[in-house]
């Protein structure tokens, strides 16, 4: 019988990379190796095009040859801003221990997940301009909407039909939009690819879940003081934003201490967005 050639085994480094990448399938993973952040495979192809950096292809400890592109760790802020501005969600995976004292493979983990709508990087944020994350809870007649600027803590919510939803989106010009899996066709029909967007599991867009998230965030027993206690769809949309903050490793949220209700009939409010 002819001899069969065994496929080369992946090194512990690539096994670690692949395990972390599986946890963040929708994000471009920046993987810290020594003094560099490396990207592999499809991530490397994307990064090389967006950042205009060299793309190579080598074994690098994987079972087969794989694309590779990287940059020095001290250049992170500059390159991160370019990736996020291009609409990428970026998972930053750092070394969690000193490589010199590590026994075996260096412990690594994602310390931050940066998205177009959730960034505190000065090079990503535009001076004098809000950077809003939008959330939409699509319903038959009225939708729930919420808008958050993570850098300032400004948090707004409201309800309205598709026309009002489109008007507010035009006014806020969100850097990113989140919505449920069940609403994908509805969202595409209204906005197509106008804004960077991310789809969230349907169970997040439920009233009880969203209501509890808001109560926990504001440390209250009721939402009556914010004037939104009877706005079920708005509560759902706002609660989804708080969930998204948790999922993207944003833990310092004490500055988000209130939420403002937008009145549909008060169209003059939109003057603040006029050019």
C-alpha cells in the first residue's frame, strides 16, 4: 500500500489563535505576537488592503500555508482607526502575561472589541462630532429606536414608523447600527448598506430583557422618571445597546446615567443636526 502523508499539525500558537478567532467570527482579530499585532488568513487579506501593508504567505505554524500581515504594536492606534473607519469590527487580542515568565504558550485574550459605533480612540472619533451607535427594534407599525454616543454618555430613545425611523437615522448619522436576525430583510429594504451594521440574536430584542438591562444600568426600580416606562419598543432597542456594550468588553459605563426620550412631534429638535 502506498504511504499516506500526514498533514502537519498546528503549533500551540496557531491552535490558540484559532480558538480565539472562533469566539469572534465577525471581527477582524489583531493577535499580539511579541512586538507585533498579526493577522492571518482572510483577516490578513482585508488588513493588507485597508492598511496598505505587506501580505505574505507562509506556514507560520499552521497546518498549511496561510496569509499573514502585521504591524508594530506601538502603531496600534493609527492602524486601528483606519480599520474601524472602513467599517470593520476589530478584536484586540493581547498577551496577558510576561512572555519571559510564561511556562509554555503565552496566555492571550481579547481585551477589547472595537466597532464603528463603539470606539473611544481619539483617532477614530471626529472632533466636534458625535459617534452614535443605533439600535432598531422593528415592529409592524412602530419601531423602537435608541442612539448612544459611548464617548459622551448621551443616550436617546423613541418610537415611530419607518418614515420617522429613516428621518432620525438621517439626522443622527450613526457610525453603526444593530438589529435582530429576524429584521434583516426589513433593515435592508430601508437602508441597504448605508451604515455599517451588525446582526444580534433575536432573544436580545425582548421587552423583559431590555427592561432589566436599563434598570440595572440606571440603578432604579422603574423607568418612569425617564418618561419611557410605557414605550416598550424603545426599551427593547435601548436594552439591546447595553447588551452590545457588554459583549464588546466595554465595562466602564458609569457615565451612561440617564436616557432621554425624543418626541416625534417635536421635529424642531432635529435642527441641531442640520447642515
